[in-house]
C-alpha cells in the first residue's frame, strides 16, 4: 500500500483549493503552450486531474501513470463517468519501459520529489528521456527545494503547511505536507528533499539540455488581489521544464 492509497479522495478534493487553479494550473498550462495533437505521458498522474485537462486541451493521447492503485482507481472512475479517452497504468515510473522516442510531452506533476535518492531521480529522468522524441519536453511541478522549510512553515490561508528538519535538510530527508481542503477535510503526506544541484546533475546526466526552475505565476484576473502576496513571496511549490 502506498501513502496515497489512504488519501486518494481527499487529495482529489484538494484540487478545489484556490491556489490549484490560480497558480498551479495556470503556471503549468502557460509553460506547456499548445498541446494540440501531442502524445503525452502524465507521470504520477494521481486521480487524473491533469490527465483529463491535457486531453481536453487537445492532446491526441494521454496516458497517466501512477504507483498508487487507489489513485488509478479514482482516475479510471472519472474516465468511466466522463469518457475522454485517457488511459491509465498502475506502475512505478522507475519501472516503465516506454517505446523510445514516441512521446511529445512528459508532464510530471509532483513526481520527482518522490525519488528520495539521486540514483532514483536519475532513473525517473532516464525513463522520460527514453520516451521523448528529440525536441520533446518534460514539464512539471515539484516541492520548492530552493526554500526548504525549517521546522513548520504555514501557508494556512492557502490550505497548506509544510514541516522539514530544523537545520538544513540532507539528501532524502522527509518534507511533510498537511492540507486543509475547502470543506475542512485534512490530510497529510510526505515527500523527500534532494538538493537543487542534485536535480540539475540528474537532468544533465539523463541527457536533457536546458533544465530550469520556472517558479510560479498567477493567473491574470487575480494579479491585483493581495491574497496571493504571501504565496508569491515564498512559493511552497515550483514549476520546472527541460527539453530532450
Ligand atoms: C502529489 S500527488 C500528484 C498527483 C497529480 N500529478 C496531481 O497533480 O494531481 C503525487 C503522486 O505521485 C505518485 N507517485 C509517487 N511516487 C511514484 C512513482 N515512483 N511512480 C509513479 N507514481 C508515483 C503518488 O502515488 C501520487 O499519486
């Protein structure tokens, strides 16, 4: 059983928090540009929130991959309720053996910080690199490893709290997340810290040219709303991209 099996429904509900749409979803789709006609892999797809959005945005095919059977069950239930043609695979991304060079875009929303060790991070990225055609991209979100929490840091008004070690974290240290959903439901999970330079090294060693952290951006309609100031001053999560 994976940690997400116990929180699959609550995690899906957290997609209703305002930052998911105004920052996470907006930043991702700004970074992606036009996905029309693309063959897409959605790695660590969870309940398929982005798998479905990518398909609705015009991708020719989207395959979601997740290690949690319960997350995949939620994704398949949504596909059964509203068929969009998304397909799903319950698998550790490290064990995938994709057809080489067949994918235009790998989306990896909150996958890489589950590596826990540099070797597994490199394995995730080698899988992506193998799958992508030349010029294909990997785009995703990650824990903001540039600003690890010292002890507990609260983004409470956004529904989020994080806890890390009191001193500078070491490779593989857990970072705990606590969410409070709009309906008051609470749930927790953890991922694993790796240094920013470990990410740079792993992307380079996997064969990617131009890995970079993209930060976050706020959807235009919210830009005069001071509610977002604290999030933007200290983003708990960040986007990244790289090209094969
Ligand atoms: C924070 S959730 C993100 C889900 C989805 N991408 C989203 O943004 O809604 C992280 C997901 O990563 C999955 N995961 C963690 N390690 C994985 C691995 N090695 N292979 C595949 N999925 C993994 C978890 O099961 C969980 O569903």
